[in-house]
């Protein structure tokens, strides 16, 4: 299962209809979020009884559009019930099978406020052309820089399983080294950190300047850093999956869910922590591994950086510096990330990751 971004080519009139529909759906979701926050509930059935008729009358939504707007607001409110969710006017809108149907692989019928329109698909992605793939009915309608896209989920046939792997390739994720495997191969993150810090400094200077040319440059450069980091994560995930497949092993990754809430760092390190795209890297490894027939499991990361990979001794003092490991019991020494990756390779699985 992979997510593909398909590019649409609506006419000017169709683009205006899609824009009006998107704005109405997000405004409706904002109204539902306001009611949900006042009532302190994320129950879709309860909220539907209160707001359904008003949404259809005020925003001109169809029946299913109103239902999807309510569901979107409920899902957002569930994530954090201490704040009222806010939706951008051009935020993504979820379409299900009742609102979107495919007309072959090169066109799609999309429901708008003014009725259905058939929009050509000019970029069909890589996976839609692969034999055996199936595009699921549900999709997200997205607009970026006046260009329209559909984010679709595609079921990719998995190769036949080969039973238990011959071993496991442990992968330690980090900020300085984005990924280090148990074979000792490290994928350095210094270039990514340098790009992020340079861009952060440039953004600060341009925002402080505030001129029209500075704003144009800010607009031109937006998402450039994210595209670079995404490309790096693709390269790393390809290398990890290739290594595991060539040696007949599976991959073990750390389960880092909620790490940003658990960790406290110095002010100077906050930007590094919060721009750390470990979840994206895990997703890329997950779906590439599924396609390659490589099993992936998540393990508990607790004490992997403090435990000796030779004798199992756990002590905070085993790691005198960020880069070095020195066991106080047996004297084993080496790169700290490599030692952690070896521990990860031997850990029992805690859960299976979602490849999507």
C-alpha cells in the first residue's frame, strides 16, 4: 500500500468550481469544530444531529459532503481536545467513493457544489501503471500553487513471502546520523542539518526585511527544504531495504512514537529536534520493504544507546560522548550509533508498522 500524488488538469471553470467546493467544505468543518469544542464531544452521530441541516443550508453542501465535513472536524478535535481545531480555506478535502469515481486511469469524476465534473489526470504516478495495482476509491483533493492534485492510496501486490528471514538488520535513527545500521553503515545527517540551518537563517533575515522582493523570495523558496529532506529519506530507505533484501534479512526499527513529547533539549537544539523527519523515513522504509518482500518490525528503543552490544551491561556512563561508546564492564568500545543498531537488531518486536 503506497500513497501517490496524481496531478489534475482542470479547465479554468473547473478549477473555480473545485476552489469554491474546497472553501465551503473547510468552512463547514470549521463550523462543526466550533460546535464540537463548545459541546466537548467528538461523537459524529451527536454532532450530525445538531449541525447537518445547517451545513447543507448555509454552505450548499451535498449530503455526503456534509457528512465528510463533520467527520473531518471530529478527527481533528480527537487529536487534542484542549484546543478548537482550525482549518485553512485551501486545506485538503477528503473524497470517498460516493463523491469521486474513476473514469479509467486518465480521468476522474469529482463532485462539486455545482454538480459533477470530469477532470483529466495528466500525471498518473508510477504505481498506477504497474500490473495488479488497485486504486482505492477514497482520495484527498489538494491544491498547491494553483495546481490541483489527488492523493490516492494504491494497493500494490506484495511478492510471495519467503518465510522467516535469515536475520535482522537493526537501524538506529538519529539527528547527527539519520540512520545507522547494525552492519556499521552510517547515513550522515550533517548536510541536511546545514541546509536547514542555512534556510532558517535566510528566512529570519527575509522576514525581518519585509520588502516585496523578500516576500517573493520567501514564497519561491517554500517547500524547497522539505523536498530536499524527502529526497534524502528516499535515498536512505532505498539503501536500507536493498541491504536487507540482498542479505535475506528483515529490518528492525525503533518505535519512536511520541518522542518529541518525551524529550527535552536545549533551546539551540529545538529546531533540529522538531524538524527531524524520522516518521517519514520510517514510512518510506515500510512501504519499500513491503514491495521488496522484506519484513519490518518496530522495537522498544529504551536503553538501546546505553546497553553494551557485547555483554548487555546497561549504564548511562557507557556513553561518555554522543559519538562514542565504552562499556564499563567488558571494555567494548566503538561508535555509539553502531552499538545501538546492534542492540535493536536483537530486540523483540513490539508491533508491526503501517507501510502506508
